[in-house]
C-alpha cells in the first residue's frame, strides 16, 4: 500500500470514527438522555414548525386565489391570508365543539337517568334468581367474607384516591400553565416562519450550498422539495378523504332515519384524519350512542359502517390519499401499522408521507442502477 498523504488521512479518519463509535456504544444511555433533553428544550419550536407547515397549506392557496399578485396588496396579502386561515380553523374547531360536546353531554345525562332503572331491574333479577335457585343464596351465606375488613380497605382506598386526585389536580394546573406557555411560543414561532418563509428558505439554501459539495447540496434540495410536496399533498388528501367519509355517513344515516346523523358524521370526519383506523373509533362511539336509543338501529349502523368502510378503503382512500402521495395501497397500510406501533397517532400521520419519499427515492435509485448496468427490460417486466 502506498502510504501517501491521502491514504494517511483516510486511515486516521477510519481510526477516529471507530473510536467515536466505540465511545457511543459505551454511553448509549447518556446519549439518549442528552437527546431527550435537547428535544425538550426545542419542543416548542418543533411544534411551531409543524403548525407552520400545516397552516401553510390552506394559507398558500388563499393567498394565491383571493389575493393575486398586486403591488398595492403585497404588504398585507400574507397577513390577511394567515388571519383568514386562522379564523377558518377556529371556526371549524368551534363548530365541532358545539356539535359534538353538547350532544355527548345530553347522551351521557340520558344514560345517567337510565342507570337507576337498570339497577332496579338488576336487583329484581337477582331477587328472582335467589328464589328460583335457593342453593345460590345458601352458598353465599356459607362464604366466610370479612365485610368489616372489606369496608376498611374501601375507606382506605377512597382516602388514597382523594389524596391522589388532589395531587393530580395541582399537577394538572402546572401542566396546563406549561402547555399554554408552550402553545403561545409555538404559535409565535409559526407566525414568524409563515411570514418569512421565502427568506428562510433562501438562507437555508445558502447554508447548504456554502457547506456541502454541489452535487450533495443539489440532491438535498431535491429531497427536501419532494418531502414538502408529498407532505402537503398527503395532509390535503387526508382532510378531503375525512370530509367525504363524514358526508357519506351524514347523508346515508339521514336517508335511513338513524339518530345522531350530524353528530356521527362530524365524529367520523374528525377521527378519519387518523389514517385507516380512525374511522373505527368514530364507529365505536356512534354505535354506543345509537345503542342507548335503539339496539336494533345500532346493529344496522354497524352494517352501514362496514359497507361504507369497504367503499372508503377500496375506492376513496387509495384514490384520494394513496395517489396524492404516490404510494401503493399495500405500503400505505404498512406505513400506518409501523408508524402507529412506534409513535401512535402522530406516527400514523407522518409515516405515510415519509414512506412515500423513501419509496420515490428508492424507485429512482433502482431505475438508475438498472440503466447503468444495462439490464434489459425483459428481465424484470
């Protein structure tokens, strides 16, 4: 081997890399704690960046369609578009709250009114059972049950629960104050990002091209642009799919004269924002609400849900969301499953566009490899 200057640099780099990797393995727990600490410090800014990304999708369309490029409107175009976006978002949240929450409160009050009758029916049933089956009563009498000890344990448990609730109340107040402060910081940061997005994008590109080789910087910009487009299309498609599914339930339940049509439609539209599995949450809540009114109608609702779910899963979702991110249906399901297991609901929402970007990059890489190796198409078609 020729030990020239270049070779020595490579050897030194490999040695230092090996040492760094060994130190990393020896201090994995410290690295994880440090990573969590960094995430905690920058958490409001991460939330703010996520809020800015989501709000930018409707804001960008409002800015282009309602306020076309005009010298007179340029200073106020973006602030007006942001205010309209914020008002629309708050309006949707208020509408959902006024439709869902009061109806749920009335339903649970109705359920509470039915509890005494249900307890009386249960008591009468147990009494009839003790008469029809006297050996059960004898068996209960023969049981050596320390009722006094049970009552003492119940009192102790109640006292501990009360203390826990009081402590939890103080903790909840502290967490609420912290959450409000985090939200305010995140909102301010997101507004700054939205108002200065072109300047920030230009500065980011300057950093990339100033620090990285030209071909690496070009590839990085290409991947980031693809990720931005994919995420935007996914969130737009997911919202459109949720609106379509909620409207389908509202219309069909109204035609079949089922109760809570508006409430269930809104619930399913909101929960359907969670890919694939979200609508089942709305189905469970809707079936429970209808069950209180009429068990037979609840069964009909479940059948209706299964039918509409098949239409949504096989027609609407692959066409609206699957095509919007360029990801085949089987990989959409895989992304939802893996993301949900790793990071819950957020993982479901994020993993689909992430997998779409990875899928597009890997597909391009494979095509380039096939071209470079001059593999004829009849080998793989």
